[in-house]
């Protein structure tokens, strides 16, 4: 499921709302599945709105990897 959702997020021709829903769906996966994808989106995705969504959902997750990402960003 994560691979398909990640593919939707990275579909440059896809509608933004669908891509944002894919980011949300990734946030609903267990941390070990969705977390790495959300972190990659937050760090590297070209679309700022999708990066913002990924950061928001990471902040809600309680995943310790998300805390590490926020610390890196704040430094």
C-alpha cells in the first residue's frame, strides 16, 4: 500500500488534492511503514504544500524519527 501511495504523491501530473490525500493515507499507516515515506516527502518533495502536509502528519505521529527530523530542521 505504501508504494502505491508514494507513487500517487510523486505523480507530478496528478491533482494536488489527491496527492494530499495520499500523504494523509501514508500518515494512517503504521509508523514503520508510513514514517519513512513521510520523512522523505518532508525532506525532498518539490511541492511545498505536500512537504507541509507531511510535516504536519509527522508532528501528529509521535514517531521518534519525526522528532529527529524536526531537530535537524530547527538547527
